[in-house]
């Protein structure tokens, strides 16, 4: 069975609960859920510890064979409640019509 991603785990518990468990600001936690940031190695270790084995290196940073990956992307991106990547990167929306 595949491990859940960091974004999945945060989504399941909620930003507030993950912030409480880690002692990190809720705003920072939401940035990991939204895939806007990837955690430091030290924070990744903390996430693995407080997740009781639900997270590992690949579930946080992505598979080792994806060399350019900086964070694991959940199968269901709608759960991140993230704006489309194009909007986050400042790419103009396609004109309708």
C-alpha cells in the first residue's frame, strides 16, 4: 500500500492539529499542504516522528527516481485546496472564447 503524502496527512489532521503536534505556525503548515513549500530535513524528520510512521522520505519529497521533485504530489490534488500551479507561478490564464 502506498504511503500518504505530506499534503494528504496534513489535510487529514488539519493545519491546526499538525501545528499543535509540531510546534510550528499554522500558516507554515498550510504552505506545506498547499504544496507551496517543501520542509527542511529537520522538519521532515519531525513530521515522520509525529506521524507515527505514516510518513517517510518519499511521502514527503517524492520518489527517489523523480530527481527534480522537491515535494510529493498527492494523487488527488483537489485535497490540497491549492490554486492551479500556473496561477501560483504567475502564468496568465488562457483567454476564453
